[in-house]
C-alpha cells in the first residue's frame, strides 16, 4: 500500500506506520507527521483499503482577502455597415445601437 501511495502521489515522504499494539489503527504519515488512519476491509475474498485524513483547522493557510468586486464589463462591440451592403445605416458601438451623428458610418 505504501509503494502504491508513493507512486500515486509522487512522494517518497509517505509512510504507512504500523500500530505499536495489535488492535490500534494503522497510521498514514508524511515525513514524521501523522495525517490520517488506514483501514483494511476484507469482504468476500476482496481486500480494500480506506484512508481517513484529518486536517486541523489551525494547519490551514489563512484565507486570502476577497478581491474587490467590480461591475461586470460589457465587451466592446463595433459593427459597421458597409455602403451598399447595409440599408439601415445602423452602427452598433459598445453594445448599443446608434444611428446618431456620434456613430461612425
């Protein structure tokens, strides 16, 4: 199991630690820190292992402050009609239709 986990996670630091006394849990460690327990289940001739990881809240990194929220930006859209191909003369600039003198024609 240790060889499999080391290969799976790409780390030689993973260790399966046998219990000091029969009946106690097998531990999963990284370096010298216990991170969980390993449980073996043998049912109907099949063997499987489950791992219970324990993460203490004090070990978690501090949360990053939330980024200031900005209103969603509208994409700049420019649509120009070519003379002779578009009879409406409609120009769409910045996501709004415009037939005003401000709009390029």
